[in-house]
């Protein structure tokens, strides 16, 4: 019987390391520009383009895996928040900070419409969306989150914060946390003043996942 716990061979270990580096690089590249080329990902990952294509046959395959990975990471943070019985506002604020740091939610939204999602990915997105709604509604029931803010409001606001970038990683992360702090002050109940206009709804966000026209290397 094959020992699945045995150490990876040198070639397999290198392939596994390349895969991690490719995905990490792709998150950075496509979060900044979903239309970027596969060559830009390979350059950021410091791997040959052939090594990338051995793992992902097309840009669409790479984008689909990034979206899946982003949704899994996003869901894990939401489940962590739902399992936390601490102070409601601290739990909610810390959850948003971790999601912002990981870039998982924003990446999944940024990739919407750039590839054709599989039924499995669609179902994963549905489950994660239900978790996000549960976190949002619990914060409102607990009186921590203002009642006139929708889950979709928060999705779009986090996506906006994730796009903040300046030369130097620390500068970008520092600004994102600064503006998250400002955002959290606005989100905390009861809110300073009523918000104008209606929020976007689930149907409006879902339209971004339809009608992908294909991707290019």
C-alpha cells in the first residue's frame, strides 16, 4: 500500500511549492487587474510560463481556482465569526479586518464575469453567501451593526477598500486599515444619520457572475 504521508520527492515538492507561489502571485495580480495576463502571474511568481500552464491549462482554469480558493477562505472567516461568542461588535469588526487582510472576498467579486463558473462553484458561492448573511444579521440582532445597512453594502465597501494600493506593501495595508476603521465607525449602530437611496440587492451582485465573454492569456 502506498504511504500517502511519505515526504514528497524533490520534483513533486518543487511542483507543490510552485503551485503555492502561482496562486499567491495570481491573487496579487488579479486583485489589482482582473484583465492581466498569465505571463504577468508567472513573472510575479518567478516561475516559467510552462510551469504555470502545466498546472493550469488556461487562464480561465486559473481564475476559476482563484475564485474557488477565495470563497473557501472567505467562508472559513465567516464560520469563525459565527462560532465566536465574544463581544458582538468586536467579533464583527475583527471578521471584516481578517477578510480585508486576506483579500478573499474582494478577489472573488473582482473575478466575477471573467470566466464561466461551474455548478460546483455556484453552489459554493451560495453557501458562502448564506454564511455572510448570517454574520451580518446576527450583528444587527445583537445591536452592534446599524439596521439600515445591507449585506450587499458591506460586500461592495470591502471590495472598494481592497482596491486601495500605493507603492510599497506596508503603505497599502496601512491605508486599508485606516479606511476600514473609518468604515467601521460608520457601520456601528445606531448610525449618525439615515442613508440615502436603496442598497444594492443580491440580484444586482449576481449579475456580475453572468455573461462571461471569455478570457485571454
